[in-house]
C-alpha cells in the first residue's frame, strides 16, 4: 500500500495556547497594578486606563476596516497595549493626549508595520515616547494626591528619581508598596508606583509560563549594580533595592522588555538584552538630563533584537558553512 506523506511548514507540533489566551494572561497579570493605581490616585486612574484601552481597540478596528483587513481585536493585544500605555502615563494626563498616544502606538507602530508580531518596537513605549517629546510638561507632572474621575487637579511633587526631589526617601517597605513615608503615593506613572502589584503579576506570568526569568532578572540585577556608580542623584548611591523599586524598572522589566515581538528568542540573546536594558537605564538615570531611562533603554534594545538573535543563534547540528566563492 502506497504511503502518502504531507509535508508542511514548521512548527509540526503545536500547543493549545492561542494568542488570545496569552493576552488574557497578561491582562490578568496587569490587574493588580490597576487596583493599586485606583487606590493611590483615585477614580481618574481608572478613567485614564479605560480611555487608553478603548482608544487602542478603536484605532485597531478602524484601521483594519479601512484597510479591509481581518479584524483582530478579539486577540486582546490592543487591550494589552492600551493598559501598558496608560501605566506609563501620569494620572493627570489629559484625555486627548492619551488618544493621540494610542493612535501612535496602534496605527503607526503596530498596524503600519504589518500588525501583531511585525512591529520592531514596543507600541506602548513608542506612544509614551511620542507624548513625552510632544507634551513634556504634562507627561512629567507627577501627582501624589487622589483625584476625581474628571478633575485632574492634584498635589504634585517631584519623583524620588528627580534631582530636585527634596523629601525624605521612602523606606524599602514603603517603596515596595508604592508610598512615601507619610503615606502619600510615590510620585510616578500609574503602573510604576506599586512594585508589589507588579511582582504579583510577574509571578502569575511565570507560573503560566508566559515569560521566563532571563530578561527581567538580568534587567533588575544590572540596574541594582549600577546604583553603586556615583551619579547625579546621590539618594540612590549604594542602595540597589531602592533603585530597582523606584521608577519604571519593575514595569519595564516584567511587562515591557518581555514582549515577544520585540525581544530576542535565544537564551543568551535574552540575557544580553536584559543587561543592555539595565545598563542604558542606569546610564540615563546617572548622567542623563531625564530622571528615568526605562522607555528609551527598552526601545534602543528593541532595535538590536534582530542582531542579538543572529549573533547568539545556536549552530545547527551537522551544518557545514559554505565555502566562499573565489
């Protein structure tokens, strides 16, 4: 009897997990940080998140309808982008600016490059970087008081990462919980305030095997080691845990740097990538004119991802290099 074999492209063995399953896991992992943001900053934090998510989903659906492409909003990737974009913004960010950031993240960074998995930079971080360049005052005004759902007025202060910060540095426990020693919220963006909530989400992703420890651990350890280098902010000198718990390191290391489309796939590539993110973050913090470097560090390493994959690609067993033609 004649045997008929069907030859198909890889992968030949497929798991049961789908893109929507993975994105739902990420959404669940981001929920503790959402609850913490609402607790510290009030109802307007929830409004900022909702505006960002609705805008991202709306722009994705609108673009795909106009371009006559298959609708992909049911894979929840736009929801994840919307949540991450909101987490990088202060609670006082005006709603029109959030919508502009969502347009840049979804249409320009994601859809124009081919959609999910084709973008070479993290969409949420590109959206934030654009807003930071276009509206620097609004994006660097940190609220430390609770605000109403429509009222954006709040007590503002410098983040502990800033050189103009004159308050008492929070204890390690308070920094872990996202508050200053007087009980007020630590100045910063929505999603970077409470490290405990972010770590809880990270543990969930590790248990679900959505991410692994290589990139986050390399990132966090590198930032901690760089706190021993003298810089413009002596408050973090020799305090690696405080340097890691303050600012956007935990958010960036757990949820941004581990993005499948923009991070390396090889083991050593991921380690080098994480170290590079941490090193660039540390350099910007220590010597740059901007107090936080997570956004630009991850974006710069996103660009290097194809090279890291190429340089750290394991040799194929039995493969022989072709001789160069004379």
